[in-house]
């Protein structure tokens, strides 16, 4: 093959390779940026951190981009485009999110479509469905508002009011404050006193604890028998009530005797009765000896009646002669008949 033909073939091969690479690049660029897009909008409280070209995501995956931001009074309208072929519920929510306060934010669409109405192109997400995190400027502004509230520009009046209120609250509390300082100084000078008192309490309770442990079997027995004892006490309680009622009656009777006969009883008790008891107490030995010398009455009578020709007493019950028969009827039988007739 001539040299000119070989050169021509090489040039054609290079041109074809460049065309293939260029076509592939164009295809990649075209597939990465879909041409068919739909435009939507969202009313947001603010657009801090949002800029044109920022991504629009759903569940963290980019589905579109921010096309424009337009202020509208106390809120802003964010226009964004979404790739076609994906549906979004009509009540989808728009949230600006970021990994930090300083980084650019993305617009996150919260809510996946299942059934029902869809978000139509050119339709705006309402303000009540939009949320933005607090920004550094808002945080700083809130802090400034708080400071202005507690210390406005004419802060001299606030300082004066604070001093006056403090003076009123502390008026007459000097002695209490001094006592508090003295007690605090004593506690700081001897911080171990409280610990020592706690240790003494524990040490003093040790004998009680040891004794309780040694007698634990008795304590357990008492606790186990307590239900039966309480039940028996409940059964005996009516008797206790009756005893108390009897004591009340006895006290009332004694009080009646005292009121009616006390003037006669107490002089006798404090006079002859007292002397007799004192004499008996002082002569108890002599009285005991005298009684011991007197033989028993029953053995004496038995001994007398047991002997032949011993002392005896004849007794015949009284009788009554009846007019009908003339028989003698003992008085005891007659009384029995009379009593039987009355019954």
C-alpha cells in the first residue's frame, strides 16, 4: 500500500475516535441534566442559607434545584424545579436543612406520595407547610431583645429600681446575715464535725443492732404470733368494755355512798377502826398465839358425841294437830304444803 494511503487511513481513524469520545461526553452531560423539568414554588419564613442553584432534595437525594428567591413582605417565595417522572403529595412540606449554621442549606421536601392529590406544576407550598431553622442572626436578635427588655436604653431607672428593691428586701436582716456568716465560718473551720456526728450515731446504734441480731429469733417469733394475739385481743375486747362499764358503776356507787353517808363513815374509819387495826397490827403475834391454843370446834364436838354417855342434845321439830284427823303434823311439812299451794 502506498504511503499516502496509509496516512489517510490513520487520519480517518483518529477523527472517528474523537467523534465517538465527544458523542459519549455529550450523552453523559445530557443524561446528568434532564431537559424535562417542572417548576414549583414554596413560601418560606426566610431564605437564610438558600441561594439560586442550591439543591432540592427528598430523603437526602437530589431531585431538583433552586431557580430563584423573591422577597414578599414578611416571607419569601422560593422557586425551584423538579425532574419529571416523580410525583409529590399536595400537602408536601418544605424545610431548609443544613449540617451547620454556617454552611449553605438545601431545600428538603418532606413527604412521599402514596395516593390522593398531587402537587401540580406552578403550585406553591403554603407558608404553614414550610419551616426553617433558627439562624445565627435570629438567635443574636433574640438575645438582644432579651437584654433590651431587662435593661433598656434608659437603664438608669432599672438599676435604681434594683437597688431600691434590694435595700427593701435586706432591711432588718443584718443580724440574720451575721448569724449565717458565723455559722458558715464555723462549718468551714470544722467541716469534719458533721461527719463525726454521723459516725457517733452509727457507733451508738451498733449495740442496738447487735442485740437485735442476737434476739432475731425471738423478734421473728413475736411477729409471727402477733396476728393470733391481735385476734384474741379482739375477742376479749367486749370483756374489757364490760369491765370498764362495771368500774364506772362502782365509782358511781362509791360516790353516792360518799355523798350520803360519808359524814358518818369517815369519822368512824379514822377513829375506832384505825385504832383497832393499829392494835391488831402491833399485837398480831399475841393474837396468833391465843388462837392457836383454842381447839377446833368441829373435832371437839365429834369427840364428845362419839363416846358412850357423851354429851348430847335431843331435838324434836314442832308439830301441829289437824282438826280433821287429829294427827300431829310437823311444822316443816305444813309450811311445805302452804308454799306448794301458793305456787
